[in-house]
C-alpha cells in the first residue's frame, strides 16, 4: 500500500515537473534563435574579448585613430599588431564621423577561428577587408571597394560563400568567393544572382528618393507589421537627404535543399541636413529581414536605428 502511494506521488511529481522542463527547453531555444539572428557589428566602445587565434585564450580588438586614419589594433599572445600593416597602402579607413568602421566576426573557412570582416570608408568611398588567422599570423585575404558585403550558407551544411556587390552598378558587379584551407577560391563565374538584392536595392532607392512616395513599390511582404512601414514616411525629407553608405547581410533560414529562405540586412545611410554644412551629417541604420514569399524575396521586417 505504502509503495503504491509513493509511486502515485512520483507520477504526480513527474507530471508537474515535465511541462515545466519542456517550457524551459522551448524558452532556451527561442532565446538562442533570437541572439543568433541579430546582425550587429562588434561594439568597439566596450572592451569585448574574442578568441581570434583559436588557442582558447581571448584576444582583443581596438579601434584607434592613428596618422589621421582609423586603424584596428589586435592584441594576442603578448603580441600587438595594426591591421593596416597587412594592406598595401597601410591605410584601412580615413577618419569619418558619419561613416565609422564596423567589424563582423564570422568563421567563413569553418576552422573555428573567426575571419575578421571590416567595412568602412576611405576618402568618402566604401572599403571592405577580410582578415584571416593562419599559421600564427593575420593575413588580408580579400579587399573590395564595393559597398555591399555578405555571407550565404553562413550556418547551414554547405561551405559559406562571401559576396560583394556595388549598389550603384548592381548584379553585374557581383563578386563571390569561398575560403578553402585558408586560400581564397574565386566563385564569381558560378554565381549570377544574389537573393533579395533586387528588393533591397529598391529599398535603398526608396530611402534616397528626395521626396516621400505616395505608393510604396511591391517589395514588402503582406505580413509586415503595420507599425513598421510608417518609418518610411517619417524621414522628414523636406529637411534631410539620405545617401546610401554600405550594407552587410547573411542568410539564417534555409529550405530542404539548403537554399536560403530568410536573410538579414544591415544598411547604413548618411543623413544630411539640406542647406546644412559638412558637420550636419550623421549615420542612420536600417535593419531589414527578407523572406522568400511566392518565389520572391520580399522585406518582411523593417527597423530603423537612430
Ligand atoms: Ca587567442
Ligand atoms: Ca576561420
């Protein structure tokens, strides 16, 4: 009789605890998805440490102003290097208040150590570099003056591919590569298209147009949150003008053939006061989500920072 009561109690306890455990697991997985889906560069104002050399020891990246230019200083294994020493003219980026450098870490070569992707401006034009750690040294494996850079197959079963493209020249300027065994493999001849580029380019044009449009082009998903589109009518274009600077993107959901179904974009624009002087400029940032809808990649979410 006693054994039966204990068994009942045990079953009761399990019935109470199980749903709680399931809820905790679901909650954790949602949180993991959330943090995974943010598309933010490294916050250089905080002293955040990363292992850039794959030895389990944290290293640090610091943005510094040096010789009238922006430089990146990396401290690792008691060494310290400037990434500008790894490129031809020794200037990563020129100083620019409304177009500061952004750093993204992503393991493009899938060897545990992240590649360092840096976007910024040199004499008011975009510049992008990829640095890779290999055999005890940092190397500049890729440089481009195109203003859009991103990664497809970023976290699926395929090898990640990087893409760069000029927003003004469009798809004909598309360039792509993979990093295989720390060597760059040019895949440009195999890639003719970039999912969501068409509608993101239309979005860039929409923001740059010097007046507010009455009707929006057909680039948004019907499911887009109704609070998000009004952002486009609140840009005060009678006072400000907008000029696209650069963008970074990656894919984060795929279909059964590992083709992307969802992509995230981060776009920066120069916001200038009409009739203002050179100092009346600032950077504004848009976050876009693009989803495959009826075989088109449409914008499913739009957010503005600043
Ligand atoms: Ca390290
Ligand atoms: Ca790597």
